[in-house]
């Protein structure tokens, strides 16, 4: 949340001349409900299950850049499906203040996981729980406050090329 998955992902896909998909947008399309509506009506476990199913379908489409929601990689089944397809996984890592600033600037209080009395503490708790799992990504690229998306994309491409995974178009 706030790492730049969608903005950076779109640019990365363009550089790789491959389709881009945001899994959150696909979940919304499949459910015909917004993410806050899904959380309110069904809860986070049902949202995560739908997210898992959507990502599994997306993986069947072939090469593409998929921006997954922040909790997707936390699901063992989702991680296994991604690994089974041989997809390269990139973690856009950012510091708490960077994430919080970006999220709150874009209406962070409307995000179900941050609709708490203390979004900073909630985000810090999410980071503490998620970052050790995110560290299992194939590539980790830092996303800094005020940095141009193209700089992040360039670092991703360098890291993927070093692994032999991708070459820009």
C-alpha cells in the first residue's frame, strides 16, 4: 500500500512491451463491488480468497506485469501459484513515512485496512508482519519519497536482467 505498485507496474509493463494488470482492479471487476464494499459485506478473509482466485486466473494469461495488492503475497496459496508459474516477483520496499505520506495523500482513510484510529500504527504493524514474507521476493527494489517512477523501473529492470529474467523492449 503506497509503494507504487500500479504506477511503477504500468511503466514497467510498457518498457517490457507486455500487458499490465492490477489485481485489485480485477477483484473489483469480478465482484462488481469496491474493495471497501467487499470488506464491509464479506470481511477480509473473503476478499483474500477472491484475490487468490483472480491472481490464479491472471497467471494463466501468460507473460504480463501484475501488480498485486499488499496482502496477496501473504497468502500461502497465492505465493505457491505464483511460484508454480515461474513468475518473477519484485517487492517495492519503502519506509513507513514514505508509504504513509503516499497513502494519506490518496485518501488513505478510505482504505479498509487503514480505517482505524491510528493509520500510522496500523501501517507499521502491517509492515512488521508483512516485510519478513515480502523478503522472499526474487527482487527487492527500494522506492523512495519524491523519486521518479522511471528511476524505480530502471532499478527493477537492472535487477531482473541480473537474474536473466527480463529485457526491456
